[in-house]
C-alpha cells in the first residue's frame, strides 16, 4: 500500500533489523535518509538497492512537500542513522503532513537507545521522562535540569562521552545525588551499563571520558539513600548558624 512507513533500524548490531523492516525497505520506492552512507551500509547488509533521498534537519522544510506528494501512489520509507526515527531525530513534521494529506502512515517498530538503556539500568520503569539531549552550555543545562527536578519519574537522556562527567555533575547538583546508570555502546561489542549514584558516576568519568554512544538513566526522586546521621547533624548545625 502506498504511504509513509516509519522504519526503525539497528542502533549498533545489524542483526537487530527486523524481517518486517527489511521487507519494507526492499519494497520501498523511495527511502528518506539522514545520511545515505549509513543507510547504504544497512541496505548492503540485506542485499537491497533502493533509491534514497536526504531528509535531515537542514533540508527538511524544503523537501517535505515533495516527499508528501509522492506518498499517494508510492511507498516512502523514513529511516534515521540509527534507531527509531523521530526520537531525537527528524521526522515528526513529515508524519504530521502525511496525516494532514490523508496518506497511510505505518510504523515498523524496533530498536530505540532510550528504551534499551532503561532495560539495562535496573531503575524503576513504570514512569519515565525522555529529555533527549540537554543543552551543551552549562547555564542552559542547569535550567533544563531544574525544570524536571520535581518530576516523579525516571529520567532518560542522550549524552556524548566528552560531556558526560560535567552532565552527571550538573544532574547531581540539580536533582540531588540520585541512583543512575550510564549505558554505552548498546548492542555493540563493548556494550556496558555502569550504575551508581550520580556523583560516583561523575567521579568515575571525570578523567576518563568514555568512547562511543551513551544514554544516561536517572532514578526518580526518593530513590537516593536517606541522609546519614552525620549529614543530618551537619545540616542542623548549618541551619542554626542561619538563625537570627
Ligand atoms: N533515534 C535514535 C534512537 O531511537 O535511539 C536516537 C538518535 S540520537 C541522534 C543519537 C543518540 O542516541 C546518541 O548520541 C546516543 O546518545 C544514543 N545512542 C544511539 N545508539 C546508541 C547505542 N548503541 N548505545 C547507546 N546509546 C546510543
């Protein structure tokens, strides 16, 4: 059936491409891609050659109408470089416009780094809040963290290796020293998930920025251990000094 097909692709291990995703890519008249080199590698893996057209943050507004116009009589697949399109990736406006034009919209679900990381961390999963990438600049990042400090849910965010330690430190400051996990290179050779308090993780990565792709998972408020008696004494002394 003609229309728009949102196709999730692997976040590392090419074996994670589902048979249904492969079938849709094979049947596609056109594949809208972020980076044609990345998608070409995936297509080679399944022995498929289909026309690709770039669809990324910089050209999306210009090319969207043309893509939507083709969905009436052609199978248009949307992929991103990795994982589920639309999740910290372009695509939502394409879906919006495809719907507005009355086209069929189908999703082919599959890998998503945020969800995969949460399954590794061992933190509560009943309520979660996805933050995507926090701002890179310290002040904007602190403001973004403050905005979510009172949300009673596990937080999920994407981060890069060089910024990880500073990000964990800012999270500890803004949220309190909660339990957290750093998931790295999911589904790849060096997959790992390190858990601990935000400050212990910040210490760990301070002078050893990790390589590869990273998801940070932060437990909800109240997960942190209760303050020790010595902390309480110190807090009391501190409070007394402030009394008039
Ligand atoms: N659409 C993708 C998804 O569904 O997960 C996310 C795209 S976003 C531009 C890329 C970020 O996702 C990376 O910077 C990293 O934070 C995270 N990521 C992607 N692949 C990953 C992997 N294999 N392991 C850990 N994190 C990953």
